[in-house]
C-alpha cells in the first residue's frame, strides 16, 4: 500500500500540467495588476508629458500645490507664472497639474 502511494505521488510531481496549473494564479494576478494599475498609470504619465510639452505663453494653469496663474515665460525646464499683477513665480514644468480654460482666472475670487 505505501509503495503504490509513493509511486503515484512521484508520477503526479513530474506532470508538466500540474506545474502550469500551479503557476496559473500568479500569472493571472500579474495580468490583472497590469490592466488595473500599471497600464492606466502609464497612460496618465503620457498625458501629463504631452500637456507639459504643449504649455505656451498665455495659458492659464494650476500647479500641483494649488497656485493658479497665467504663464508669462516658457523655458526648457521652467515656466514663469503670473499669480497676481506684477507678482511672478518660477516653477518646474512638471509641477503644472492642469491647463485651465481661458478666462477661468477672472472668475476666481
């Protein structure tokens, strides 16, 4: 009885299908992780990079820190934003969160 059980276990351990079946949940979890987290994050990063590349003088923007203003100068890595009359702030381009529609700054309190 014990010998036949030992042979049955050895035969099952060498089965290539059991190895694939054991790895299937891990592969499935990676595929779900890819489509639920990694792919959308890459898409958002691509959109942010395109938005930063499209910044131009006169755009109304809001920074990640919540500062709203109008772009007065655009450099390679930096933008100068006028946040009030005669008050300008220099920021890194990637710190711009959104481009606002024209005229938004006039409606803000």
